[in-house]
C-alpha cells in the first residue's frame, strides 16, 4: 500500500477500481482494511474508484501519543483527497469516520459531492461521555484485558440481538474478534472520544452542509443510538435518513448486503 506525506505525517492508503472517487473513513481504533471485506468489492463492482486509508493514530500511518483532535483527521482526509487529484469525492464514514465526514463536508464543500454518515451523532450524550472516559481510564491504568473477555465485550456492544442469538454466526465472530486481539495503542487511545476544537455540540453548524447527504442508523446500535443519528439527518438540509433493522454498531459488517445496496444506490 502506498504512503502519502500530508500535513507533515505519513498516511497509509489503498486505491482500487476506476470511476468516480469514493473515500471510506473508518471508525475509532480500526484500520482502513476493515472496509475491504464487504464495502470495497461492492463499490468497485458498481463502477467506483475506492480509497481506504489508516487514520492518524492507526499504524502504519502516523501514531501520535496525545493531543489529537477531530480537526486533525478532517484535515488529513482533505489533504488525501487533494493528494489524489483534488476532485470532489463521495465520502463515506462510520462512527468516528462519520464525524470526520460531516465536518469535512462542512469545512471543505469543494472536496465533497456526497456525504454518507453511518452510526453518527452531532452532540455527545452523557452515556457516550461515560463510555469514552471509561475507555481512556482503562488504557491509562495500564490494564490489558484478556483477548477472550475483550472479544465477548466487543460482540455484546457492537452486534444486534438477532446476531447474538444466532449461535453459529456469533461463534464465528467471537473467534475472529479474539484472534484479532484488539490491543490498545497510544494512537488508538488518542482517537477515543475525539473532540472538535469548536466544541461537542455541532448540530447547529451542520445546517450549513451543502453536500448531498445520507445518514444511516443501525437500529440496535448501543454505542450510538439511532435517535442521535436522526438528529444529524434532521440538521443537514435535504439529508436522507435510512435505518437498517437487526444491526448493531458494526452494521456494515453485520448486514453488508443491505448496507452496500443503500450505499451504491445513493452514491450513483
């Protein structure tokens, strides 16, 4: 995978396919290759050029220790689009990547034609604040959870009850999650609960977004409940809202056929 020197740091990225540019922005603690399992093949087959990348904080991209804010990731995504030619892109994010996407659409309308935000929010709820603080405290205490426990907690928090009830499917996911570990690094610690310099309430600002916008909520998302995603769709003028049933926070992995159809139909 090539590396771009942008904003004074290295960003690791990958390009597949030809056609209109789609940039996929991943969520907290995850590498860009997660998109390769389902979304990249579907979008390439639909006639798009698809770019995935490792956000600042995810090796082999630059890993800061502390002091990172969401604006940094927004600037990195903008600079990567410019590095690739500066054409207006279709930008798709999930979770933290959605926050990057909506802030990019606001700050750089010249670079974003379509914006898709999956599992997103425009204000930080008390429960999210508690979760972010707990994750940071866990890292700062130097505690490493056993892989088996981390896998079980990740599954419980990120999949829907429908998937958790399916013993064969969830058994496979638990094996994958345990094998992949989930080690917290200084870079992922820096990504947890990233704040904007402008503050944590951004719904009012999103009224100025002009990109063609789609917000996708995952009906059983425990980490970002759908009412928070609906608020973003209501704030952005003309935005569409779609909700996917029987999906948790990892909806793009849990129901990829449904999510991919929504993405392709909208981005076309």
